[in-house]
């Protein structure tokens, strides 16, 4: 089967199933095999059950996958801001030693605004042992507008923030770009299904390739399509190398 | 020269020219820009309509499509149809003869944007002709209801119906169409489902799955890569990337 010329580090992925549409081949083994066939060598993932049902089960299922494929998976930890502070802290303390990246805080599915108190509590915990935080954003969703992240990015300069889906829609992309231009600790995420012609190149031109991380959002999205957007005309080999590998290797401290 | 290494030929079933609402490239997207973009992406050709037919007036846009695409053999042309072109008293015969005369390869409809409903029978005369001639009818998923699609597929089973711009979350709607209607075809320009192509090929074969980009709004490379990397046979990939649309347009 085909492979890219890059050793891809995937900073935004999941495992599991979803209620709204069928996710096929979602067994851990199948996701690993598919991702490897695309040239992905490391994948930071969290279980989808975290976002719609329970973060206790979710983080445990993520941990199980990590244990089975320790050479491939990086632990993406999830915390739910609507839980009590004690519950959040206990879960944080239980999983933090294994967490590579907080992937992802999900205001839309947890139905909790990014600017809400629960997220501040979570980020106060994370700042004690700062690791990158991927936050789902979508300008069309009232809880996860990318502009709401700016306050947090400013407040926690020691935490690298990845603006998940880079705002997700026209209007949101522009806001995400402006934030990433402004703050050293802010990054764009390449995972979004609306692959507008010229958008990836615009992002690179505006924020530089060093500030974009590759995300497949597998198995939510098709990983090959997410890779394909980096092959649009005008994107150089050098910039692909940074986005596919180098930036995440540095941020996630992968040797 | 495409950045994507592939032995496949890609013919795009979902392209338009003219003004558009993609803020990341210049507007209008005229035919020479389309040609340059296609060369850069490694596409051999495309099935195209003019956005003026959609945004302003169908007959105006259909005419300027002919003018702009004149002599461009890599493109097959799509005209937009409206109910008022298809009444017995007025224009049905005229519209149909114009389709024939200008070698129009497919017809597209926008029922929501153009304010009509297919189930009223307002396009039946046209659909009869398209069925007889086996000319494909195209519609975007957000522009037509599921009930209208059922109406079309039930009555016109000789007319290929190509559903375009269908999102990856819509699979539970589209599977029954694949299952029940042999004249149902899917453009995969927005169908970025994990394992989706593999599933459709396994269940229904590769003959009714078509490569499309959605240019100039969307980029071709993600869908090209999705086909390139799919865990299906080379023959199935060739069907999806170009053979199916070429067969549908009667150019095999």
C-alpha cells in the first residue's frame, strides 16, 4: 500500500465509536494498521466515549489502547469541566503521569463554554505540569468559538494551546489565525473537514508552518484526506515536513 | 504537476467556474484559472457548470458556460434546469433541443436555492428525456430533500442520479439509496468517512462512487489522497477516479 515520504506524527486523533454516524474499522488494531499505512508513526489519541458519556471509562479505554500499542499511541487525556472539582482533580491526578497532551478539551460536546469556571479549574491544574492542550473550536457553536480561547491563551502562557480544527468554519479560521499570530503559545490544528481551496496555504503564509500541527481526527474523519490537504499546490516539502512531523516532535518531546 | 504521486487518472465530477464564496482564492474562478489549478493538481478534466446559472439566472449562466468553455475538450458541460424551462406549452422541447445541440453532458438542479419542489412534477418532462437519453441528473445534498430523491429514483430508474457534496455524517441516509436503486451515484467530494470508500466498495461495488472535488470551494487533493490510499483494488480506484464518470457520460 502507498505511503507518504514523511514520518507523520498525528497530534489529534481518537479511538472508538460515535452516535451520529457509523465509524467503521474502529477497533484499536484496525486504526493502528490504517494509520501506519498512511505513514503515521505516532498518534496522540483519546477515546470518543470521553466526550459523550464518561471520562472515567474514556480515559481508562484510552489507557488500554496505549498499553497495547505503547510504541504507537500517545495518551490524550480528557477532563470534563461540568464535573465537580474533586472529581476533576482526582481524574487529573490519576492520568496526568501518562498524559502526553490534553486531547481534547471539548466545549461543544461537553456543552460547557471555553471561558467557563470549570475550564479555568482544569487549566490551573494543568499549569502545574504544563503539557500541550488541544481545545475543540468551532465558530458556529456557541460554546466553542475560537475567540473565547484568547483569554485562556493569555492567562496561561506556560501552556501550549492548539486551537482544535482552527475554528472549523469560514470566519472561525480567520479568528484562529489572528490569535496564533499574536501569541507564542498558540498553534493551529490542520484537522478540519471543510478543506477550502487555498486555506492551508493561507494559514502557512499567515502564521508560518512552524505554528501548525498535523491532526487526522481519525476515525472521526478520513486520515488520508487530512494528509492530502497538505499536498495542495504551493505548499513546499519543507513546510510539509514541519507540519507532519517536526512541530509535534518538538512540542510533544518525541525523540 | 501534482504533488501527489499516483498512477490514477482523475476526472472531476464536481466543479464550477465563475464567482464563488471561497475567501481563500480570487473570485471569479474563470476557466483559465481552473485549467491551471487542474494541471497543478494532476486532474485530466472535469464536469463543469457556471455559478452564474446558480446565483443569478440559469439561462444566462448556461449560455456563458458555452462561451467560456468553447474549444476546451477536457471539460464536459452541465446546464442548470428550472421548472419554467420544462412546461409543455413553453420551453420543454426548446430546452431539450438546446441540450442536444450543445452536447450538454449532464443537468443539475438546485431546488432549495431556486425555490421549487421536485415532487410537484415540475421537472417530469425533462426527467423523461434524461431517462431516455441516460443523461445524468446532479443535485447537491443540501439542495434537495431525501423525499425528492426518493421521488426521482422511484420514477426514473434509467436516469443516473448523482448526489453531490454529501457530508461524511450522512451515511445512514445514503446507504439505503445505494442498496435499493441501481441508478443512485455518489460524488465523494465531502464524504471523508474513515473506511467509507472501503465499505461502499465492499457492499455495493465501485461502479457508483465518483471522484469529485467541489472546486473552487474545496480542494481536490484531500479526495485524491483518500482514493489513492483506500484499501481497495487498483481497478476499484480507477473506477472511482475516472472510469465511472467517463462511462456515465457515454464516453467509454
